C-alpha cells in the first residue's frame, strides 16, 4: 500500500478532478475557467496540470468566441470523426 503525504494526496486528487472535468461529455472542448469551476480548483493549478501533462491534454488550434484557448483529453479526441472534430473547431464549442 502506497502512503501519500497530505500535499501529494491533494495534488493527485486535483489531477483526478481536472481529468474528470475534461471527461465531462457535456462539453467537446473546455476552457481553463470551465475546468477550474467544475473541478473547484484554481486556474493556476489547471494551467500547471495542462503544462505538465501534454501527453494527456490537447489544445485546439482555434479559440472560443471570448478568445480563450480550448482543451480536451487526447483519449477523448479520438472518439469523433474528422468531420465532427472540424465542425466542433468551427463552432468553437467550449465552456
């Protein structure tokens, strides 16, 4: 059994909450603000997670209507067809 310090537990819990927010099927793409609100974690922690987990998270080439960058889990990205992904990028869907 692995024993975690309180700080490591909080980091792992934050990462799990961020990944759960990114998996939310209600959204195709997510903004930092949307992930932060759903996960109840600071925007800085979400940005840190994204910068440290480029193997798990992909950024859209387009921004949403407010000019915010959009993100999704790489594993989720594979689900849609090319036409679906292109359509979502055009619509700039995200919260």
